[in-house]
C-alpha cells in the first residue's frame, strides 16, 4: 500500500485509538531499520525501557540488532521543561551525533498535551516539524485519536503537518460479534499510493497487512 | 480471550457504564487470587465493606478465603486529602507489608474526579501508574465510561495508561426487546490476544464468558 | 424482572424523561408499602400534596391506607436552604421517628440542581447516600434524563450511586406511528436479575409490566 | 387522544419547532373556550394583535365570539421589566377580574429567554407555575424546541413543570419527498391518555387530528 | 407551493447552506417585482453591485427593468456602525421615499453577526422586525444555516420571527453519486400552504420548482 | 463540471480534509496557467519550496514552465506579523508587478488560524476578499474542513465568501473495504454548473476527474 515503504526524509503520523497497535507499528518500523544496519532513535513518553524491551522480546525478534544502533529515550510526560528541551533542543544534536536515519516519538500526543493553550501548541509543533525537516531522517509520530472524531488525531495537527498519515482503527461488525483491525494510508505526499482499507493482524512477531506491498 | 488471564505485574483497566458488572469483575479477580493463596488489596471508593461482603456472600463464594489475605480499604470519595494520601503514599507501603500480588481500585474514576483541572489529574495519574509499575503486583482499575464516548473511560486516561483494557457494555437489540452484556479485550500489551466480542452473563457466583479461555 | 421486588435497605434510581411515569412508579411503590402496613415518607419537589392526592384518587386506589402511615413533604425547589436542610438534616430524624421503611424523593434531580457547581453537588450527593445507607429503609430516587444521553440521569450521578437502576423510556417506531413505554432494570447490585426490556402501560390503577415477576 | 380535552385547571405545554402550528393550536384552544362562553386571556410575545386577528380571520372563524371575552396582551419581548411584571404581577389580578378560565402564553420560550442565567430562569418559572396553580384556569404555554433535542423545549423546563405535554413535529420521509405534521401527547398527569403519534393537518379553519377524541 | 406567492406585507426567511441558491432566490423575487412595475430595495452585505449585475446578466434577464425601480445598497459587513444605522434608521425612510414594495436583505446573517452577544442580537432583530412590520412592503431575509442544525438559521432567530420560512437544501443520494436541490416551505402564517419538499433547479434564467404554483 | 474551468477573476475555495488532494488541486491549477503562459503566485503556508518542487517533479510535469512565471512565497505560519503583512499589504503589489493572473493561498485556514478571536478573523477575511476582488486574477484558497462538519471549512467563512466552492472528500464504503475520492462543485456563482459528485483519482501527473468537462 505504501508502495515500497515510507519515503526517506519524510514525516509519518500513525493515528489510532487505544489498542490499535500504534506502538507495535512504531517498533516494527524501528526493527526494520535496525535489521538493515540503520541507527534508530526511539523517544517513548509512555512505556518504560524494560517494558518496550519486553514487548520486543515477546515478539521473538532478534534482540542482537538492538543495542548497537538503538537509542531509547524514556521521557517523563509530566516534566514539561525536560520533555520540551529534550525534544526541541537535544534531539537534532542526537540525530547528528548518532547518524540515526529513523526517529520515533511515541506518542506525540503526550508531547502536544504539555502545552496548555492551543496557539502555543500549534506554534511549537510547526517549529518542531520545521527543525526535523532539516534532519536526514524519517520521522514517525504516533497519536491517540480525538474522542469525537475517530479519523483525526488528539489535537488535529499532525495529520496536516505529516507527509504520510496511517490510520489504524477497529471495525466492529454491526451485531458486535467480531472485531477487526484495519489500516488505511490516508495521505501520502510525493508518492502515488493505493487508497484501500486493509485488514491487518498483530501477529506474534509482526504486523501482517493483507496486501502485496511491504509496509516497512 | 485473555489467553491465560491477566499478565503478572501488568495494569488492567475495566471500563463500562453503570450495571455492566465492573465490581463483579473486580471481585472475581480478587477471589481467584485468594483461592490461589495470594494476598489481595481492594480499595473501594463506592461500596461499604459490609455491602461488598454482602455481594460476595450473595455469590455463594467461600468466605473463608477472605479474612486471611483480603485487605479492604473503604475510602471516602469526598475527602480529597485522605483519598489522595491513602492511594499515593500509603498504598506502596501496604503492598510491600502485606505482600499483595493483586490490587484493585474500584472505581479509579472517582479518584480521578477528585482533581479539578485536567492537567493536574493527568500528572497525578501518570505518577500513580509509575509508582505502581515498581510494585510486584497486578493492578485492576475500574472506570465509568464517558457520557459521550461509550468506548472511552470517564476521563480518557486509563485506557492509554493500562496494558490491558477490558470493555464491558450492553448490546441492546434494534427493537429494544433484549439486552446482553458483552466483554471485549480491546488492548493487551505484550501478549497475543484474541479480538472478539464475547457475550457474558453475571451468574449467581461468577462472570461466565462464553469463550474457551479462562478470564481470571 | 426484579425477582421479588426491590431489596430491603437498598437504593433505587428511577430514570426517565418527562411523561415516562416516574411519579406513577414512585406512588405505586409507596402504595404497595402502605397496603402491607409499612410507613412511607414521600418528599415531593414538583407536585403539590393536593395534586398528588388527585393522582392517587384518579388511580382508584383505596385512600384509607394513606393518612395513617403516609408522610408527605412538599419542598419548594427554589428555596435552597430549606430544601437542603429538610433533606440532609431532618430526613434521618423523620425516618427514625416514624419508623418509615420506604422513602421517596421525587425528583432527586431538582435537589441536585440546587448546587451550582459540580463538585459540591457530587460531594453532597455522596454524603446523602452515605447517611441514607445507615437508615433501615428502602430509598427510591426519581430523576429526569440528561438531554444528550437518554440512558443517563440529569447529572450523571445517581445511576452510579444507586444499587438498582430502573430506566423508563419511550420506544417510538421507525415510522413514528406508535409509541410504547419500556422499562429496563439496568443494574441491580447483590441480586441476580433478568436483563430484559419490558413494555409496560400506565393503567388507570397501576403500572402493568408484562413480565412474570412483580415489580413492587 | 386527550380523552375529552385538557383537564380543567391543568397546565399544558405545546412544544414544536417553527412552522409546526403552535400558535394555531393555541388559537384553537382559545376559540373553543370562547365558543362555549368562557373568557380567554391571550398573552402574545411574538405576534401583533392585528396579525393574530388576521390569522383568525383567515381561518374563517366567527369573529363575533371574540371581543366579548377575549383579552389580548401583546408584550414586547425585549422589554424585560414590563414583560416580567405583566406576567408575574398583573396576570393573576387580570384572571380574577375577568374570570378567565383559559390563559395562553405564546410563546413562553421568549419569556424564559429574558433571564440571562439558568438558575434565575428556573426559579422564576417555578414561581410562575406555583402562582398559576392557584388560579381557576387552564394554562397553555407554547415553546420552541431545543436546537439539539427535538423532543425538548428551548430551555428544558416546561415539559417537566406542565401536567400535559403536546409535542408537534415534522415527519420527513427518508427520501425527503413528503412532510407530515405529527402530534403526540407525551405526558398527561392525572389522566389515562392514549400514547399514539397522530398525523394532523392545519386546515383552513382548524387543526384536524386524525383520531376519535376531540383535542379541545 | 406558496399558493400564489408570498403574502403582501409579510416577512419571509430563506434559509440554506452555501451554494443552495439563496441569492438567486432573492434576485428572482426582486426581478418579478420589477417586471410588475414595483420598486425594489436590495441590501447586499456580501456581493458587490457589479457582481450582482453580472449575475443578473448571466441569467439573461431583461436588464431594462432594473435601473428604474431597483435600489441597491452594498453594505460593508465589517463596518458595524454604518451597517446598523443604514438598516435600522435609514431603511424605513428609503422605503417611504421610494415607495418600494419589495425589500431584500442578503444575507441577514451577516447583519446578525455584527452583534457580539446573543441578547443584544435578539433585541435588535426583534426591533428591526417590529419596524419593518409598519412598512407597506414584503421583506425577504436570506440566512446561512447553523453548522450543527441544517434546518435552522445561523443564529436561530429569523425562522421564528418570519411569517414564511423557505428552506433550501441539498439532497445527496446515499451512495453520494447525485446531488439535488430541494425547496421546502416549512412555515407560512396566515395561509394554507402545501407541505411538500420539491426538487428545484437553478436554470440559466430562473429557479424552476417542479410544482404547479408559482413561487414568486 | 465547472463548464470550462474556473471563471476569470473569481474566487474559488477548495475544501477537504487531510489527504484529499487540496495541494495537488492547487498545483494543477498553477501548472495549467503556466502552460498557457500565465504568471502564477503560490503562497504556501505549509510546504517548503523544495518539497513543492519535489511534488511537482514527482508528477513528471515539465519543470521548465516554472521559473519563468512562477512566484513562490513560503510563509511561516507561526509568524503572525510577517504572514499578515505579506498577504494583506504586499500581495496586491506583487500581483500588479508580476502581472499574475492566478494566485493560490495554500492553505488559507492556516492564515485564518492566526487570528485568535472570531470577529477579527471575520473582518480580516472580508477585507482580504474585498482587496482581491480589485485585482485582475483568479484566486484559489484551500482549507481544511471543520472537525464536526465535513462539508464546511475550518472556520466556516471561505465557503460563503468564495464564488466557487469545490468540496473534496472520501467516500468509504459501508464495510470499510474501499476508499474513493470524490469532488463536488457545490457552489458556482454567475455560472450554470452541473451538480454531480464525481469520483476522481490523483494520478502520477494529474487529477483525473471522471467527467466530460475539463477541471482546469
């Protein structure tokens, strides 16, 4: 569906409600990079390092690829100043020092939630995106959905700022007897992409999208 | 559905509107632990001890397993300072002193409601979860649903913070002639789990989920 | 449906929009108690005594059972201080002095509306429920529904505080040619109860639920 | 449907969106009274006397019945003090002096809108209803609907305060090719009434409800 | 549908979302008057005179009827004081001086939007309507719809104040393959009118309603 | 559908949610002008020049037409003063100096979002439109949709101010298996236009609308 994966140096938003596999998506994106010898920075605002590692282990992935090029930053989502300076000031330097070509912020919505008024949030997000566009890396940002709009992100910003938007969601059958996960590539700048809604499953060791093209 | 029950040392949110069986779910989780010889702490913000005991008795459970390892705290949901210090400061010590491996807060939404502004509530919830992650116990948090979003908790936080989310709800037939309860495991980090919506009934003595796997 | 009626010493919320028969439900609950020789306290915030008596007369009930054990309090829903002190301070004494085993507040939503901010309302309602739990009586509270949530009470509190919730509502056929009243026992703590939606009619002299079990 | 018309000395709310015939309903109620020799007070906050008379003339009604016992008050809905004193202080005296047995306020929602905060509005409406209950007349109050709840009045009060609620509404067919008016008696205290939704038409000279019982 | 057109000296609201033909409706009402030798005042808050004239020309109408009795006022919708004094103070004099029997304000919603608080807006609109009722002319007011209520005007006032309400809207087929415009006369005081939803088309030179009666 | 394209010297709003092809639409409008030898001004508030050029290159368009008559302004959407003075003061001069006949602001919603209160935003937008009407050019304004109204623009203004409104949207099949893009010309002043919803695809090198008429 993504016709060969995410574009290099593009920004991708992964939007979905709880339990749709946003972190699994982000980890698989990281894992694929590591397997190819790339460096990866993973900024987690939600999960502790040991729990992310447990998730990875539970997937049965080869842990050896981690450690060499995997830089995990666990940020405290309640520490406003630290989180903001880590992401705004230190991230560019870290990318340059490590040569990381894949960067993940999971979830960006917790970062956005640190700003109390909407116009500051918008300004800071525009600036973050501007800074990241100068870096030689692909950026994946995960976000919760808005409670009243299941196709929009929590703060209605990242889907407009990103080049690519992947929407993860549930399809519950009318009689509420079955639940499926569906993945839709809603937007992809600078690329032809198929507009299909594909069922997917979070298997033990990967997200399996029932489509010809590889997702990562 | 939960493939062998809740993971040890994980955090589970049980979300449902009034009458869907959240307290019965929590009590059964407690009961199963006691039967296996585990210690259980039950923090109730809604029901008095004698009424919880009456509920247990009405289920016909063997009361003898209680008393030995069952620590019930009834908190007054209108006493801000006491409730907060009990949960934030004293709970970790209590867990360590008693060696409890199962802890229930029923409902967490009354605790969340004690904070008047959203950002304080969010910070306090993040910190509570952080503290609880260091304890060697499984935590079950029940929550009312949001009036406008029947798949989200009252304050839209616990479903994102928890490792596992169990959604309890009504299915009313179109002609409004029948009502059924349905249970869905929407999210389960670090575990493959089936994504099915299962009818269940609150029987005299247990929650019976019509599924192969044991729930507790 | 209620398997033998409301439990003794429990709290029951009757929730419905205008015209669904909340007052008729409450009166029938009162009447059944009086017929069995019990004492009943009826706190009305909406209807005058002579109009309640006219309603009773119109139902053709034997008025002699009233008068002996029927204590009616008409409260002015605009007199904040009087209404609050009557319900909070004087009601417990009245229950003890009269030996009433059935108490009705119709509607509780007018009492809740006296509090201007949500946290005070919540605190006062928690305290009222706490006080009433110490009394040896069954309490019936009627409430209007919330304009945006036809399954919730006006202030979203009583359905969580009560042991039993009875939902009264309209079922209008798709073509808007017929209207029926439906009664659903949504929640009933400490009791197995059937989960069915039953049509009912407000007949001249009683609420007739088309179900085997007696409602009162 | 109303089994013989509105009860004497009761309060009736007529709720409907624009164009559903609220004023026609109120005028017909007035006309029926006049024809029977009763006195009628009509307080109009919307229509000028000459326009109301034009409406009556257009219906082809016998104008002679008016003039003798028809007291029309046109109130300016923007003059807070005058409107309030006219309705609150002078109306009871007028009823007593004229011996009117039918009183109409059309629409009450413009009167309610004069109060800027909700709790004052509620208090004033409770008091108005209390005062009117002491008068020997039947009161008809018309009200616009709430924009978000087509079954509720503009301010969500009169349907709870009134003894009888008549809901007027449109039924638009699914394909939007036909429109019908429907009348439903949703609530009627102290009377058995049929719960049916009846189509009606505003004919040249009357509201014709397709039902056996007379509406006025 | 309007049984012979709009009543003389009545007030008509034309409510519809963007693109439903409100201005075309208003222009055709003006044109019909001019063709019959009447004088017309057209107050435009949105379109410049040259653009309105271009619209008229594009319809192929005989421009000669304009110029003689067509008074166009283009008001700046951002100039609060000028717009208000033009409409409130000068319009009555202009009507009397010109002898205009048709007056259009297109759209009234931009005028209503000049008032920042709701109660001032309501008062000013009531007064404008009162003043206009004393003039010997028919008044047509166009209005955008409310974003959340497609059957109500932007500020929920004109549909209640007007004698006649014409609702213009889209009917999109379920599969979103076709779009039709539909016109509904929802309200018409002092006149029997048919209650049908009629498809219409904006042709090169007129609004063609597929109904027997002439609209203008 | 647009019967020969956009009218000269008209204002066109292109409204759609993320990923519906608003920028592609605007670029194709620019490209068609350039191919015909016209001058084009493109004000981008979202995309950097190099990324817009990459998008153009990815479409396989002949880049040589650009450069000669293509004036790109990248504005920082967080720099209030600069953005406003660029658009309000400098744009008219730039149009006159360059002789541009096509001007694009992509997206106008970011410009509108710079104003914090609604009445200032409305006034500034009215004035911008007034100024642009004096210029000899066709103006295309793109806008995000409102989260709660998929047929309205983010701030509910441009669809009323523009002469032409093109709505871009997704049609997701009921079973959520397919997604199509649909284009609808909702409004077109001073022109007969077909009212159809047409599927379209964003091909490698153009927007292909499945309709007879050319879109650009």
